[in-house]
């Protein structure tokens, strides 16, 4: 690895079953950064002090180089123990990328994919990269038996599909690696399979050291209470399609892109194929350079689309979570979360697609239309992975629900919209504060909305030449009207969807009438 022997001897001790910690004086094409080497040594120290069948979990953010670290571990392990290594992945793209990385470290390896029915040439290899389902099938059929396995490395270890293979490697060291040490199934916590978690460098630290790009976060208020949770614990595709496929949400997405990301290479993540197709159509109609990708595309179509995306500076790619893993395109400048999720892992995976650094790219945009930042916190915020690993139930039970998030949201009028009301000195109206005053005076609660309507009518009239201009301005206030109605419904503790929809329609009708009366009075 090009490390001087004297330096390495200070850092590393020889160990009983993993002698890959011994020094190398030769060089390879790959070099570890300081933080990766530090993590490597921490992992090795634990393995030195643990039984031969120890299970260890290693966390490092997306873009931090987990594959680099475990490829070096595999190389040293094979060299010093003459035992074999198996690397498990859950997607074919990851298998190919992992195989390529291992080769870059000088580790000769074989990919066990669907085309491999038997393993007659296994003595020619010391390392195997396998899809979890493929390897499980071959082992069950007893057509493949890999001998002398000392180390099993599990990539994206938070997925539970790997558990079915643990029984085949009971006498091996198992090293799981993940960016988010939180199981995809609340009933199957990772602490049940891994004895210890080693936490690597934080996102904030990697940004500070210029290994990751800084995220500029933009959040839009979205009412999510129409969404329904499925058995997986996340929002159903059907309810997501109904919300994100309507014209209001599609318009909000398009406006967000125009305001923040226009002309940048953009990834849009959706929860349903229908939504992604609608997104494609509305962006295409607006004249933007966009393609759609989902798991129904053939391998050739997928390759062509991703090639187009890589080579096109202003490309927009709308997809359905298919690009959350196994996809690496450093030129991505904007990530749009056109969906809500209760999966912390998915949240980090989506944003991570834009975090790669380039000589001319130190920042990227994240546009959140699913209240995900309010739910999980900023992408680069400090997070206690040890607590999440050891007490996953506590963490999951305390994730903010949608109503709580919406109650805390404070609407801010966009600057371009505020400019349309430049003739008005005051445009704010605090529903909650006004409700307190009305309640204290013993007045009916509906007075709050009546005052809000009159305040909106006033600023529309102040900034319009005639009644028609004023009504156009009133339509531009739809998002704020929705916010005010929602705040009012919380105050009176009637938060049903039908009631809020009726209130909004009634509000808009009364606003139009008030505008007409005010202009009539002027005449």
C-alpha cells in the first residue's frame, strides 16, 4: 500500500487469525486516505481481540469509501491467512462495481451471478463476489460449495436478505458494512446479528475535509396526512401516487426546479412509477431535457439512459428509487426528493447520490418535497449511530409523525411572490396568535378566518389595477391559504381531510367576493 514499514509497525499489531494487519512495503494502484486507514486499524484491533467467528458492523457515509476499506481488508486477509473471502451484495450493479474495485487492489476475484451454475474453477480464486439470492440458491441446490472461507464481507448490510446466508458461514468472520446501521425491518434489529458497531468519519467531517460536497437544503411544506403506511413501515405507493401525481404537487415540483435547480444535472426520486411518468410529462411539456427510468426498463435501455444522463449537462432523470444504490454519477448537481419516506436509510441514500466531489463541484442542491428534513434532520447533522444500533425501537418510535411536522411548519412567502405585493407594508397574519386573542375575547373561532380573508383581500386590492388582476393575485396565494386553514384546523381540533378541503374552498370563494366588494366600493 506504499506505507513505510516503520510507520505501520507503530500502528499495527500482529494478530492470531487476521495477519493482514502486517505491513506491506509494496505499492498498489489504490491508496487509503488517513481516515480510512484509521478505521481499518480500528476494525483490525477488534478482530484481534475477538473470537474467530466474530460479527462486526462498520458504518461509513455514502461516498466515504466503504468499498475501498473492505477491499484492502480482503487483500491483506488473503495474503496473510491463505483463507478465502466472500463479498455479498444485493444488486448486480454492486457486484460488478465491487469486483472492479477488488481487482484494482490486486485481488483476483470471481463474480457468482445467475450464469454461474457450478464452481469447478474455485481453486483459481481466493475471493468471490456474489449476489445474495444467487448464492443462496446455489448453496441450497448443493451445486456450489466454497471451501476454506475465513472472511465474509456484507455490503449494504442493513438489508435483511443476507441473514439467510449466515448459517453457511458460522465459522467465518463476518464484516457488515453500511452507511446506516438500522435494519430495514424493525422486527429484525442488526444488533441481533452483529456484536459490535464501529462508526467511521461523519458526513460533516468528510465535507470539511473536502471528501464530500456540501448540501444546500431547500424545504417545501407538504401536507402528508393523506399518505398511508404499509406493512413495511413506509408510505404505500398507491397513496403516494395519489398525492404526488396531482396537478398541485406536480406544479410545486416544477416551480421548485425552476426556482432552485434550473439548468443543473438533476435526479428526481419518486415513490411510484405513475408519479415518475407524470413528472416526466410535465417537465417535457415545459421544455426541459428529461428522461424516466424504472425497474421495467431493460438492461440495454437502462444503460442508454444512464449514458445519456452522464453526458448531458442539463439532464433531468426521474426515477423510482432504483438509483439509491449501485449508482455513482459524480456530476449530479441537484437531488429532488419528490416523495416522503420514514426510512432513514433511504433518506441518506437519496441525498448521497449528489454528494460526490469534483474539482469544480463542492456543493449540490437538495430539494425536499416530503418533509423528510423535518423528520430526520439535516443530512450533515450529527447523529448517534451507536444509540440507533443498540436501541433501534426507541429511535423508530420517536420519529416525528406528519401531523407533528406540519404543526411546527412556518410558511414563508417566496421572494418572487412577495414582490407581487410590494405595495403592501404588512402581508403576515399569524393564525395561532389571532386565535388566542379571539378565544380570550369569547368570540366565535370563525372570526379568525374571516379576518384572514379580509387581510388577503386587502393586499390583493392594494397591488392590483382592477378586479381581474386582484383575483389572479388571490390565486397565487393558494399555498398560504392552505397553510392558514391547516393552522386554524389545529386550533379548533378538527383536522379531517374533508373538513380542511371544504374550508379551503369556502375561503377562496369568500376571498373572491371580498375583492369584488372592495373594488365596488372604490367605484
